[in-house]
């Protein structure tokens, strides 16, 4: 699930997405000088695989897809049990120091360590645990600090965390620590690459090809065919509704029922009819 290169062929690959996109904009002519329809990298006079705009449209559509599915709580976009080992300790307690773990590395309050990094796909932290390094013990929960980290004398555990500025901030501690993460993820897009292998690059969301392509059609219509913009928006909504509804229905399969109010609650809030 977490890999986007290689992987299971049940996931849509970039080539399949590109082929469907081109067929929808009537751009499947052979671009090698031959006649008729081209296939794969040989297809497209306008939006061939070599056109940087194609990758730009594709990455933008995939990012939006992931955002839409995160908003309905799709569990496919949860990274769990990701462990970062050997977070180095502070040399001494210092209440003015906070440490951070981000995409560029680990900051101990004074200098960076580029060997300890957050996964590039992480977008929102859901929960964290910790344990002393090297003991193979159980992980203890860490607690979010919604109003900021307190300036405290550090001990033998981090205990608290806060996500801000794209990094996890913690008080630091006095012993080497392993961190366990549960987080929501996004698609790790990058700049245009002429060497990107469309056949072996996958989007790890089942049945997402139609929705991704419909989002690409919106962007294409906005730029080249404004008369088709409303139709593209409607098509995108049709495919995204299906994906999101499937997620929501699956999340609703378990019954949720509140505890009945007791007699005390009824008596406390009851108003005698004679008083009305």
C-alpha cells in the first residue's frame, strides 16, 4: 500500500490513467509518424507521456483524490506501525529546548540529524507511542498537546507531541528512544521526470482510475475547452461520489448505539406538566 513504484497490478498505473485521459480528449493518434492509434508512450499528439503537463495534471488529480478520501476517513490512507528507532537523547535537561522530527530530519534543539526522518507521505499524525531503544519492550502511548508543549525539565520519556509546521515537536528526553507512528498519508508527488516509468508507477487506491482521470479532464477543460468544463465537473462528482460512498458505507457497517438515559437524568430534566 505504501509503495507507489512497482506493486500490485490491481492498482491503476500511470500508463492506464494516461491512456484513459487521452481517449477522453480524443488524443490517441500515433505520435511516432505511423498511422492510426498509438499505444502507451506512442499515443498522443498533444498529451503524450513526454508532455510535462500530463504529469502535472496527473499529480494534481491524485493529490486531490487523496484529500477527498482523507476527508471521509478512508482507512486505505492510514499508515500504521511505522517505527523510527534510535532517536538520540538530550545531553542534559533544558526546559527551553524542544526537539522535532520532520521530512528533512531530526532536530535536537541545536543541530540536525538527516538519518531520522518522517515518511514523505505523512500528512497528519493520528497517534504516537514510544519506548526506550534496544530493550524490545512494549510501546507506551504519547499524548497530543493541543495547546502547545509545556517548558519542562526532561526525563526518561518524551510523553507529549504536537504537529506543527510539517514536523512533530516533542520535549525531548534523556535516553535513546524508539517512536511508533500512526498517520494519514498523501501521495508523494515530485517534479516532472522524463524517465518516469508509467507502466511501473501505481496509485495505491483500488478502482480510482476513473476518478483521477475525471479530475484531469476538469483541468484540461479549464485550460483548453471551457465549454466542456461543467460536464467534466459533473463526471468527476459522479466517480468521486461512488468512491466516497463505498468508504462511508464500510465505516457505517458497525452499529453505534448510545447508552440509554437513566431514570435520574429523566427526573433531573423533567418539567411537570402543571408548571407549563
